[in-house]
């Protein structure tokens, strides 16, 4: 399980949270609170999906994602055996 929190106000906060959710978090718990100045804090306990975990680990280790290699299929040679 992982923890993530967001702090802010207005549509920017909503968009930031929506973008993060689209990355594939499996949310188990959410809590929010609002201060008197209108600042909102939203907290999540979540499990990362496989793709999200791969992106996070790649960026943490300074790696970059490369496009898939274009491999030519090798011809298959099948020997036929006579039946009889």
C-alpha cells in the first residue's frame, strides 16, 4: 500500500487528482479536509497498478522508456516426415 496527498483549491486541484487517478491507482481509502482559507487536502491510500509502478520505478532510477523494438519474424523451417 502507498500513501499520496494533494493540497490546493479549485479546478487545478481537481484536475491534478483526476490525472493521477487516470495513471492507474487502485484506491482503497480517501479522506479530505478543508481549512478556513479554502485550502483542501485530499489523502489516498492506494495500491499501484502494474503499469503505474513501472512508470514510477523507471523515473526514480533515471531510466527512460524506449519504443518497442521492431523485430522481423524469422522464417520457420519444418521438416516433414513421411508417414507410412
